[in-house]
């Protein structure tokens, strides 16, 4: 709309420029007009006071800025129009600061009056806001409004063309008639510009962290045969805060290709300068092809050869694994689940039936507090919640046909037994997935107990004497056992870095899950974590010429002919005990404990040979409290373990899930809509990434306490 035209201004102020002697608006109590009617009380006197400055000379003083104006001078009445303009047009500097609501306008203050002049209520609102002086001259920050519209579109995933929809345009102009509505191209540029601004901030954070970055790869689909790989970075910053940020959205024309994921990772590394800083990769559930996994392991090994030669590739997303198991369990009892769902539908789709059900529940005095709800089959947790609620209300369902002859479904007692068995195993998956459904994601050390618990439960249930349980669990146990063996190394290494558990929980768990092969698996974990630690020692020593702290320097020097502390200590002792006289006669003196000094030096040398890792592992376990802040503990102890703490920061930020919290229970991969698939790849990436970053910023601004299970 731009700057108001002369005509707009004239229309806006026209009601304010007329003041006749008969219709002048004096303050209350100034008298009665000659025709016997009381003068009208103007709301302008809410902002002005009357001051007598002399005989027959009265001025109006603004309550806000204390400026005075002519009002009555002798027989001349100045009226109130100029006083109205002072307030309504924002001329008064103090009034515009104090008043948060739109300034006073005659239109907003006017009252409908009868023929006698008495007020009969407010004037019905008319669509005449475009000429209202309060709005017409209210200051507007066009640039800020444009930025807020861009944020709105990003955060709520509105289509960019919303700014050209007539309904939205009318709505915005109702708020402010002189806002210059942006075009599609302008708002697209604003969204991309906001993305680039936030990206620069995030780049600075990533460049400042001392450790590595872990990546997750999630595959989105579309109605076209095009895939979109979403790469998220997971890392711990200098203040020991865990971050999860979407970094890139890479369009891949052939997502089934063996090298499609490699190309996406290469693009991400190049974009964020992550050469030699990549630690682990966690993949989408569908990436199960050994060729793809092999290519990624080779790629990771080449990019970071110091980290176990690329072995740290998490082949599957834990949330996807749980979702797959839950869906398979539900499908195995599909007929029974359908009867329960139909029963719930019968009750919840009719107000009358719902009321009858509630009355029967009260009559039977069923203590359940669960509310029936129809499930959303795109989220398996809603099916679980529906079945749990129905089980608790099975007594009501069993008697409901007596209250409502139209209810013919009535699941049998055998149906309820099957559902109760199903729910007992769905609960395991639900509890584990619920840990992932919080924001931010917890550190990886909490998942070893959860995953091993599921493995043990399924292992025992698969050999149950109950045929119903055995038939339900056997296929689930076979699928989960594969995941357990693929990921237990990373999960075990992570739980070792929890000072409440260290290697002890690994030993305890493996003895129960691997039984006769437990010692081999324990040795694999112990060797793996030591090998990883020495990779860090090697990497750090190559980056700096300064000696490695504590025992790590001595480990590097072991075997050197002129190295070590024991030689220096022994030499000092010999020099103290042996002297050569002027005639070359050897004179010995001392207390005869030189061998003791050598013995002490050997013990001290062996202690100095211990690395930070060994010192940490040999210390006693901390008490096992539930609310334990593992990141806070390592932050407080990083001075004691300067090198080990860097390795720990990388380990604890390893993600086991590729999904954001809101998608943990999803039963299918995300599919972008037709509108999003028509956007340019750079625009789609900007919208997806910027939404994630803005949501993270708002969550950090809210009070947030870090808690672990």
C-alpha cells in the first residue's frame, strides 16, 4: 500500500476538523448550552486537563507530554479538534509509548445517541477501518513484518503462496491497512535469507566444538520416484550440551542406488567442512542392503581412519526397529485387534452409545481411569493405548450388549486373553520408544540397559511353554536378535563411559544374554574401547608436539632406551651413593637402601604407565541413582581426564535414532507432499533446516532441565 496519499490523509482526519459552537465537546461540568441541552462529554478529556491561565483565558494541558494548547481565549472557543489530532495521530511522543492498544480515535469512542442526545450504546462496527486515523498513522516496521511472515511459513509448513491467497491478504490488511503485502518471490527470498543467517550461526557452533560430529541419515519419499536424504548432526558443545540439528536435505534421483547415501554424506561433509571430523553414521531402517552398508563403512574409514577403521556404523534406527516389531506383533493378531477396534468405534462414534457405556461402567464400579479412543493407524502407540484402555474396560464391554441390543461384536474371553498378552510385549517396546520421544534426545548410555532388557525378555519368551506367547514372540526375537548383535558394541562402549556402570554392567549383561560366549563378547568390548582410546592418543599426539598428559606419555615412550622416569630416578640414587676419590679409590657410603629406592621407582613407574582410561575404569562405581546427569559429571571431571573426556563427548553424542521426537511412533516413512516436491531443492532444504533450527532456538529459550533415565 505504501505511503498514505493526500486523499487518504484528508479522509482520515475529516471527522476531526469540524467543531461548531453548538456541537463543541467541552469537559464535563463546563456548563449547559443555551438551548437547554447538556454539552457532550468528549473522550479527549481523558488525555487533557483544563488550566486557567488568566481571566477568560483557559488552556488544555496534555497529561502525557505536559504540552499546553489553546482552548478558551475570551469569547473565542478553540474547540477540541487540534487536541484530538495530538493524541490520535501519534503526535504526542509519550502517549504513543504508554498506550499499547491502538490510540484513541473518534470512531472507536463514538456512541449512538437518540434524538435527545442520550447515549444508547456503541455504534455498530462498520468496515471503515481503512480510513481510521489510529490505524492509518500507526507506525509499521515492514521488514520485521516480512520476517515474521517468513517464520510463520517455516514453522507451520504453510505453502509459500499463502501470501497471495485473497483470504490471507484481507486478514493482514484488516490488521493494518497500510502493510505492503509481500509476493511469492519475496517471501521465498526471505525464507532462504533467514535460513542462511541461521546456518552461519550454526556453522560457528560446529567449528568451535573440540570433538567430532555424528550423522544420522533418514530417507523421505515422494509421489515421484525421487528420494530425499535428511542428514542430521549430533554433537556435544564446549559447555557439554547435547545438540541434534538437521544439516542438509539432499535430493537423490535414485535412492535405491548403492552410492546414493555416499553422495549425500559427501555433500554434507563438504557443506559443513567435516573432513576428519566424522565419527559415526546411523542409518534409516530401510538401508539394510549389505552393499550400501559396506560402501558407507569404507567411506567412514577413509574419512576418519583413527576411529576403529569405520566400524562405528549403526546399521538401523532403534525407533524404526521398535516400530517394525510393534506392527508385526499387532498384525499377528489382526482379527482380534479388529474386533476390539470395532467395539471402540461403536462406542465412540455415537454420543448415545458413549453415554450408555459410561453409565454401565459406573454401575459396575469398574475402577479404570482410562478413556477409550479410536487409534490412528499411522502411529502404533495409539493402537497400544486403545488396546490397553479396552482391556481395563473389558467387563463393561462384556455386559454392554445387555444395555444396547444393537451391539453385536462382543469380543470373547479368548480374544481378551490374546490382547492382554499382546499388550504385555507392546509395553516393552512402548517404554523403550518413549525414551526417544522426549526433546532433546537422551545420551546413548541410557539405551544399553533398555535394549538388553528387551533382548532378555524376548529370548526367554521365545522358549515359553505357552504356545500363544511362543508363537507371538519367536519371529520378534529373531528380528531383534540381529539388531542386538549389530549394535551391542556401540551401546556397550557408551555405557562404559557412565561412571555408575563402566565394564561391570557389560559383564553382568553379557553373561545373561550370550551365556557360554559371554567372555568373547566382553573381550571384544574391552579391546574395542582400548583401541578407540589409543586411536585418540595417536590422533592427539600427531596434532600437537606437546607431550600427552598423565600416563599416556609414558605409554607412548614404553620401550624407549632413553625414556621413562625410572632411569632418571635410579641415576640420581647412584650419584648420591657413589663418589670417586682423588686417587681413584671407590668410596661407598649411604644407608644401604639403594635397592629399596629402585623398587619404589619401579612401582611408581608402573603407576605412571596407567592411562586415563585405565585409571577411570579402576575407580569405584558411583551410586546408581536414577536422576543422574552424565554430561554434567564429565564436565566436572574433564580436568582429571582431559583426553578421555574428549573421547567420551564423541561417544555420548552417538545417536541410535534417525527420527525427531514427534515421529518416533510413526509406522511409515515420511512422505513429502506434492507441493513440497515442486519446490526447488535449495528452497526445500532451507524450509526444512530452518524449521528445525528455529524450533531448537525456542526450546532453548524455554526453561529446560537435562534429565536421564
